[in-house]
């Protein structure tokens, strides 16, 4: 009887594991208990988390320069080749870095950081959608500067920036809706 129970459990485990999709989804997913996480990946993720926490503490103290440096450290971390977590961590860091740069009046550098993340992304994820949201915020910051100028040409450029912001927000929503749809289909 004991052996029969062991055989039933083994067959059930094999059946369940063979029903999984062998091709990884192109959307962000949560880790499964059977996933093996590489120690190099865990170390890189741990360091990224600590730099992120440091940046938040620096921000709470008003030390934007140190916060910016901490976020840049995240972008310099070495991750195992092909780790999708690396892309997510870097895109999260880029979004925060861009916001810090906008706060320092470095709007064009902020846009460069966001564009770099969008171009380098290999798949759609919440983090890519967030980059588009931050891109919209950068367009809004540009529009605010242009709106305050007295000339008509600047006012016209401000309208273009506002429209670009709307397009960026729409793209973020489009990615989020597609991700949500895929997640619901995977259920």
C-alpha cells in the first residue's frame, strides 16, 4: 500500500510537470517553486535592492546627488547572461533615474535614459510600460518649460510635447492591457 501511494505521487508529479509550457512566456511572471535561481543572479538582485534602498534614503534626506549615484550603481551591476530579471531591474532603475534627473533640471538626459531602456528591452513588461509613463512625464516637463516662454513658437512646441506625453501614456496603457490579457489567458 505504501509503495502504491509513492507511485501515485510520482506519476502525479511527472504528469503535472510535463503539462507545463516548456517555452517561457514573453511576459513577466512570478517564480515557480521549481525554478532554480542562480547564486550570481541572487547576488546581483540583492545588490540592486540595496542600492535602491540607499537611493530612497538619500532622497528622503534631500541628497539627490547621492540618490542618483546609487541608482547609477544599479545600472552598472553585472547579471548572468540572458537573465530577464536584469532587464526588469535596469528598467526600474532607469525610470527612477529619469525622475531624479528631471528633478535636477536634466530633462534631455532623463529622456536619453528612458529611450535607452525602451530600445534595449527584449520583451514587454510592467517595467517597460513604466518607462513609457516616465517618458510621458518628461514630455510634460518639457511642455511646462515651453509653456512659460513668451513666444508663440515655444507655445506651439509645448502643444507638441503635450501630445507626445499623451502618446507615451497611451503606449504604457497598451502594454499593460496586453500583459493583463496574457496573464488572464494563462490562468
